[in-house]
C-alpha cells in the first residue's frame, strides 16, 4: 500500500525509532529535526515515530544494538537503516528514508 503526500511518496508506512540519551543537546536537536522533517514532508498517517530514551529503556537500546546516540532506525519499509547524529542534513535523511518527490 503506497502512502502519498503532497510533497513526497513512500512505498509503505515508515516505522521509525529515534534513540536518544536524555535531554542532551544533540538528542534535542535530533528530535526537533526528525519531527520537522516528518511534518513537512509526510502526512501524519504515513509514518510512526517512536522516541526512546536509552537511559529509561536500556533494554530496548541493547536489543537494537544501539551504540551511538542519537540514532534513528528505519524499521519499515525494509531494508532496515540506521542513521546516527542530530539528523540536521535533511537531504540525506530524506534519501535514507526512501522518500521520493513527484516531478
């Protein structure tokens, strides 16, 4: 099932998990950047974003083998991808998430 937006098209609903370390500056920047990117380029029903604090949920970070924070995991659609950092380069994040634009 394809999800279409005014700006971009993705093959399936994006399932994203952002792993952050508390309220650090880089974590807060990553949260702001991914929320802004999703709100500008995707409809609300085109993605599912979970924000996970590795201090509060270390078992989840261990399960996903998170070594660096912040880390964004694109679980679906496959293939799984992991982006590390504050996600400030929107062009690279859009490409990694598989968002394409109508021409």
